[in-house]
């Protein structure tokens, strides 16, 4: 079983307020989860093929191809932007002073 002090420390780190009753319950439940996870170490997985996902999905993506536009269409699109500079969309800096 995970200690009550560990649960209190985790709750503090997560900025959660927990009552003494909740600490008791969480310690018991976390202990059960950790015991179950530990029991998985006893499984024989030698014949299991490693995988990164339960579903064998494949990304379907298209080639990134620029679509040519005439100057009138480009000017129409640029006029709809909130802020543009040198024929490019200008957005606020989100990374601070880089």
C-alpha cells in the first residue's frame, strides 16, 4: 500500500485539497493499482510483437502542394487579414522575445 504521506505529497504537488478520509481511500486505491501493474510483470510476453498502438492505423496525408493564385485573388485574400506584412499573415509573438 502506498503511504498516506506520499498521497498528501502528491496532492500538494497537484494542488489538490484532500481530506483525511480521501487520503485513506486514495492510498488504498493507488496501492491496488500499483499491485495490479506489478502483477503484469509476471506475464510471458516473449511471443508478443511490440507495437506502438492497439490499432494498426496509417496516416493518410496529401502532398503539400502550393495552389497558384492570380494577383487579384491574392490581393482579395490579403485584404481580409487582420494584419499583414510583406504579403504574409502577421500574428502576435507567442514565444516572448526570441
